[in-house]
């Protein structure tokens, strides 16, 4: 079985959980009385170490822990990878459309195809009032197709200064064309029709969500999408959250390296230049401390959203989805960013909370983020659009994903099956590298077995599986053998 019951009195670490196997009841019963949906999306949040209630001993996240206690937490939820250095762009495309990395509107994931259904559009047709807040990293025209209304909208990837974000109010004619003037009255590159100088974007988005909940008066259910920009860099947050952490007590990752051992094709990308290379343990400690501080700042806003639902009597009839768009290395393997296929960069949190769902459980099934779209359709009893390629999660009749395929641009490909994971690299320079890991014995991907003759047969098996998955997903790029 893949469902594990959590004893919340012994939450941390997860390896010490007091657990019991549990079966799932029929999820479609939720559709008898359509619930509200609150979809909370974070930016650059990996699963590893970022939720206290899921084994993150060092991080402080009491409100996300409440979601863990009240819902189902997936521990093997992944993004499929990235076709652009800004990984969140294709990741969010897949999330919004329910399509895989090789079937998006364009290769990079910038554009959501007009003929592909979106999650908000589908729920809107099913009788939901749809409302979008926060980051939208895809083509602007798709935003209004996805949401009937919204506010505090950020079009783009990141803000150079979290306290000066160019934002838009919802415009029904989708005329989002203004530029935000800076203090000198000059147009900046960051788009927006207004801003709140001195106010952190995490607080702006959180307060907008609470305002929507407090003011909602329609009889039909709502779909509220809140896309935060934290804990994405620059890792800046109010000092009080940083003061909650002692940098000296932050653990350096066990797989810390000063530099990546070979060229993976993206060693000079922006993310990898945020601190000096070779890395130092002290610099990595500071990065992780700031990352956790951003999570605690974010957690407070999530708590405000939960409290708003409870105060209005909506919590019990609301499905909450909590997830992230991709992870980060932050010193593991000598890397900082998400432009790789190691577990911390592709594995993300995924929590479902709602009436009819088992509480305080761990689900170990493999899942992609593009499986969320059809899962929500099942929850509320609306047909899954024909353009959706994901599979419904938490459904007994759904076949489990036994093999996971991952891709990063035309440099890296990976496959994970059972205990084994293969990563193949072919950089623009024509260099070839191979890594074979046994994730059961080596979850931190530290022991490369690819050149160990004892595992040559396993290497051949995994290379065949990689090629099979490449064909299944219609991936045009083939690593030269």
C-alpha cells in the first residue's frame, strides 16, 4: 500500500514516524457537494527539508504542518524537468494544462496553446468562480482564459527586489501593457500598473487571498489560485524571520561539494552564479538559512489563508492543494539552482486537504505535477478534458506510475524505476557523462555505479528503459550511445 497514517505527536523526523497502513475511500464522493478549491503554489520550493511536519527538522512551518496533519502528503511528487533555464516557466505550463514536457504549446513552455484546456478554464465551465493571484510565468493571454477575475498579478519570472514588484489589477480586456515607473519616473523592465514600495510580495499575495475569501459572496464555489514568488531568490525577507535561525546550527548537506565534478551543460547559468564557485560551507549555510527564513515568512501567509477559511466557515468544504513548481540544489553536488535532474531539484511538495480525503497520511506513489489537473476534475466530478495527459491521483482504478522520466533541455535525461535511477549527460561540447544510482541505498545520489562492472547489466537495463520512455513521451532528443 502507498498510504501511511501519520501520528502527529511524532512528526519529525519522518524516519521515526509511528505509522499504520490505511486504505482509501472513494474520492468522487466529494463531487456530491462541490467544494471550494484553494490552490497554493510556491516558487523554487523543494520537498527536502522545507516542511517541518515532513521531516524538515531545521525549518519552522507550523501552518504548512497543519495541512500535513489534515491531508495527504505525497513524498514522490516530481516535475518532469525543464526545457528552459527558467524551469518554472515550463513547469507551470504543465501544471496549468495537465500536459507533459514534450506536448506543451511551445518547446520552452512560454506559451500555453489556445487549443489546450487550462485548469481554471475547465473549473469555470464546471460552475466555479475562478480567481488568480500572484505569479504567472506564461503568455499573458492565457491568464484571462484561465481566470474570470483576479488581482495582484505578477507577469514574469522573478523580482530583482521583493519589496518593489510591478503588479497588475485584473483587466477584463487583458490589456496588460503598462510599465511601472521607478522613483525617477523612468520606465523599468518590470511590468505593472501599480506597486507597493516597501511591501514584500509574499505579504501582498497572502493579503489578496485573505481579502478574496473574506469578501466572497457568490453562491457558486470558487477556485482561488495563489501563486507565491517565495522562496525564490533573491532570498530577502523581513529580518525577524531571519533572526529565527542560527546560521551556525544549519547543517551542510551530506552531499555537499565545492564544485560539480563535470560539465552538466548549465554550470554558468544565472542561478549558479549567485555565490562564488568553488562553494564554501559557510556560504551554503547562509543560503540555506535565508531559504528557510523565506519559508517561515511564507508559512505565516499560508496560516492567514487557512484562518480566513475557518473564520468564514469554509474550511471543511474546501479542497486545498499545496505544491511547488520546482526544487533547488543549494550546495548539493556543488550546485545551487534547479537546472539539473538530481532529486532535490525535481522533487517537490504536494499536499491535498479536503473532505473525504484521509487525514495525516503519507502517499508514496510517483506523481507528476501535471497529474493535479485531472485529480481535481475527479474530486469535483467534472469531465477531464481530452487535451489533459496527466492521470488522476488518489484513485484506486488508476494505474500507478512505475517509471518516471525526466529531462532538462538538450543536456540531461534521466529515468527512475524501482530503486534505480540513471542520469545521462551530453553537453553542447559533445561531452558525455553517465550516473547510475541506487536510490534505496544511496538517496543522496553520492555513489555513481555507472563505471562499476558489477552493475553493467543494470546500466544496460536502465539505458534501455530510458530509450523506451523517450519514445513513449515523444522526446525528440536522443543521447548518443
